[in-house]
């Protein structure tokens, strides 16, 4: 008799939990954009994605993809520069003590040779600050480690 009552309680508990989940789902607005959708729909993100096409010749963004001429950038934001496994960085970059944050990325995009003299990246930089910022907006989203 005890097991019947326990089973009944469990059934009622599960049914109640399911009803709560269904009610919560019904209240959620499927048209409500997520933070990610808001970013990826922005003109700045779209411009950054377009500008990054030239960077794709040397850099991959997706997790698990091999390095190209340059390192795979997946999850690089917040990482110490010159430390991604499996890529042979210049001594200058390895010894730079930089961490890839917004400020560092913007300076790098402006002129890598000024930020880290002796690095081996064959890229002169991007003069337009709006273009640099657009690429940063794109990279923040496109290289997220939790993607």
C-alpha cells in the first residue's frame, strides 16, 4: 500500500512540474529576440562579418577546425596571446604578455606591428576605427567558446 501512495505522489509531482513548464513556455514570447539575435541582426555585426572575409584566408573561427596560416580564433577572447595549442606563434607574440580583450584586439586590428613589434602576421592593419569596431563586434559573437 505504501508503494501505491508513493507512486501516486510521484505521478502528481511530475504532472505538476510538467504543467508549470508548459505554462512558462506559453508565457515566453517566441518573437522576443535573444541577446545573440540582437547582436547578429545589428548593422555593425553584419559589417564586421563582411570585413572579416579577408581574414578568413588565414583564420578559422569554428571549434575543432585546423589552424590555417594563422591560428584558429575560436574562444580566443580572454586568452593570453600566443598560447593556443598546436600553432607556432612568433617569439614576439609568445613573450608579449598580452591578453585578448576588447582594447587589445582593437589595437591589434589597427596595426599589429605597433602593438607587438616582431610578430609574423602579414597584415598591415585597418585604419578606419569603425571598421575595427565592427570586426570586434563580429568576433565577440563568432568566436564564443560556448558556441
